[in-house]
């Protein structure tokens, strides 16, 4: 069985209680069809679900990954690592990813982050990471490596897992938060066809999209708010439709796995070792990474590209930058 599909879920909405319901329902469906998922939890979400023992019990049967200490609380990763000194950006990352972040002020308040997540799941090996909005920063990744992260699901670097600087980068995911019912079947078929091109496909779901109309974190787009306002809820009929479509997908995946056509969310493995990654690939990954902060937070970084040059050892890019215009971000 050469083909692999990873079902991944970004669990980040700690403001709206109905997102907890969506997460619970997803877990029940995975259990029903004997499938496993990889759940990326933020520090804030870990704090939220710690009060829901049924969800914790269900998550014990799943793989757990890390989705940052505070998804959209300002400053976000791209902001607090956007300093000229690479070492300082690395130190900021170590501090913020091991602390509780006040969701209103953004201040550090005691232990939290990945420490809290590992305390919540002491029997789990939490070694994978996905950056919020796929907005990763090299010094931040190096800090996470020190904290025991071995696999990254944020970067758009390769269609197959590759290992670079003791970190395995998995392929960029296929976003599965489909809203228009008429397009649903076409999109699922197209995504399955992509398996014929590569041996691994990563599917990315956000439980909160099942129950919220707008972005749960829109309260942070203009800075940290004075109050956490809830997102607008979907109509119950629409949520039921989305859940039904999701169940149909799981049923199909379960069928294909039982027929030994592919594996669903198998154990993570180190990728092929790479000593270098070409400049064009890195630049595309950089541009993809900073697009989230630009689009939703209006933040255009100044030094992040330099951090990419350092981390990926892009000597040619560094030399050419003196003779040409800087890369568009």
C-alpha cells in the first residue's frame, strides 16, 4: 500500500463554544469509520478542551500535533520573529511557545503552549507542527525543533516528505473547507486524482468552518480586541449538510482503506534527506508563508526573507540581491 492520505484538522477556535461541538462530532465520525486523524491544537484550544473529558478521551485515539500557543493573538509568529537579529527571533519563539498568552493583551502569563499540550496528553508523542495560516518563520521552526518538533506541515517545499536540518517537511495540504454543495463531489474526485501524481496527500480541515460563517479570529485582524466577540453562526441546516458531506468523504476513505488502496493517517516518518533546496522553491514558500499576515492582519514583514536566506543557506540569492530588486512580498 504505497499511497497515503493524511486527515489533518486545525483546532484553534477557543471563542465559540459551537466549535467544540464540531470537533466532538468529527471525532465521533472518525471513530465510527475506524479512521485516524492528526489534530493540530493551539495552546488556547488545549485549555478550552481540558474541560471536556469526552473530547479528551476521543483524542486519545488520534494523533496530536501543535498549532502554536496563540493562533491569531497579536503579535502573530511573523510579527514577533520579524526582527533583524535571527537569534533574538529564535529566543522570542522559545518564550512564546512555552507560555500561556493572554488572549486580550498578548502578554506572557505563566507556563502554557506546547508544555500545556503535552501535559494534557502525557501518553502522546507530540512531534508535529502546523503554523497558523501556514505562516511559518525559520527561527521559529528552529525553536520548535529544540522543543521536540520533528515534522512540519506548514511549508510548501516538496510534494513528498523531505528532511532538512533535522526537520521533516510534509507536503502542503489540500484545503477541504468546501462550502458550495454543488462543487463538493467534483472537488473530492479531483483531490483523489491527485493521489496518482504523488504518493502522499495531506487534507486540511477546520472544524470551526462547519459552524461559523465568518472567521472566528476576525476580532484580531486590527489588533488585540478589548473583548472577544463571537463569530456569526451558520444555519443549522447548512451545518447538517456540511457534516453529512464530511461523513460521506470518511465513508469513501474507509472503503478505499479496507480495499488496501491507500493508508489513512499512518505513522509519521522521516523524509528523504536534503542538503539544499533550490532558491525558487524557497522563495515561493516564503511568499506563501507571509500572505496570511498581509491579507488578514495588514502586516508586511521586513526581515523574514533574510531569515529564510540564513536558514536555507541561499548564498546565490543573497549575492544577487545586491544587483537586482528585492523579492516581492
